[in-house]
């Protein structure tokens, strides 16, 4: 894939960016790679989600991946180290500066662009084997439009993986009170409960974008061990995996084998 300059957002695309959120992420950009800083939870959970993603796509080596809302590049870089050809987009310029510097230090090859998902979808339609959008949907005004853009970026047969926070009493308690005030894992004001997304809502958005939900699982934090694990229970942080219908373009041109998970079977609603 050729690397091109970032395209200018139209006002419609810019409307799906919360300037306050971007300013917040720019302000703490220097912390992205501080393992004990504001992004400590993302560092703790990254190995777990990386192996989850890798399993979902039968290995990342040689795959074209785009990470939407990549921030300082914690996931994007780790996918590049696993042999994927990675593009990372974000609207926080300072986070991208840190991401580029860090990639220089570690020798990771990632194409970082300051770009909205919607603009990226116009620039690179149907070009990616893997689309990841992690812990980002709860920071945008219109998550459904981001999901549509992710669908447009995906090749037929591609895998898309979303993660966000559920809208439950437990997610309020763990995701905001626990993480921001008790354990002080992330800065106060990181999350707005109103923007948390129920799995049923997320899955509806995914299906409305023409994708097929294939898996959903929870992400659980153990404060004693300071570690995350993946397992049943979507009530706080969770992943939803989807596939774009169609045939994966591969040497053998085998049809993709999509297994549909009935939405009702996996939601917490
Ligand atoms: N996905 C990363 C970072 C999550 S933090 C990870 O899980 O490690 C959320 C990121 O989304 C921030 O870097 C923020 O700047 C970015 N973001 C928020 N709104 C955005 C938008 N409309 N377009 C692109 N990036 C956005």
C-alpha cells in the first residue's frame, strides 16, 4: 500500500470529532509510553488483546492492519512487531508525534496519519485485512459512523475488532469510580458514562454497517495481580469481533468461513 499525505477532513467528518476529547489526549501525550503513567491500563492489557487479535486472524504476520484511534501506538506498534503492515490513525497530533518517536526508537514500521476514520475510508477503501478500533468509540460523538468507516476500510472477508465499555452499574463502578478515583489507574474525567455503549447497541451498529458479528468476550481487571484476562462477561470492558462478508483475497482464494453468533446469545442485555 502506498503512503499518502493525510487528506483534509470535510466539515461533516470533522463533526464526528470531539475537540475536547482530542485536547485531553493531546495534553497527556507525553505519558503514552510511561508504563506507570496515565496509560498504564492500556500497557497492562495490550499483551492480552494482542494475542486475542492474533488468534482471531490466524496470525498477524503479513496482514495489512489499520488501528483507528491508535493514540501513542501501543497496539499499532505491537502488531507491527508481530509482522503486520500497520497504519495507525488518530486525531491527536501530539499522540502521533509520540507514536512516531517511539517507533523510531524501537524500529517498528507503522504508517501514522492524523486522519479521521471517515477520511481514511475514502482514502483506503477495502484495503485492510484487519481493522482494530480499541477503547475509542466511547470518545466520539457518532460511534456508528466510525464503525461504518471501519467496514469501508475492511477488505471483503476481513476481520474487525472493536473494544469499548458497557453501560452498566458495574462499569460505572469499575470503569469510572474504581479506575479514576479509587485505584487512580487513569486520570479523572477520562470517561463519560453517558458515552459507554451496550453490547446490543454496538452489535446493532456493526450489523447496520453490513458486517457479521462472529465473537464477543469480556476483558477483566484483577487489581491484586494488576493484570487483565479475557473471558465471559461483557458487563465492563468488552470486545466484539466482526467479519466483512465476502471472500478473503488469498493465494488459494478460499471462501471465508463466517460463523454467525446470534446477538441475543452474547449480549448482557
Ligand atoms: N486505541 C488506543 C488508544 C485509546 S485512547 C489503545 O487502545 O491503546 C482513545 C484514542 O482515540 C485517543 O488517542 C484519541 O485521540 C483518539 N480519538 C478520539 N476521537 C477520535 C476521532 N474522532 N478520530 C480519531 N481518533 C480519535
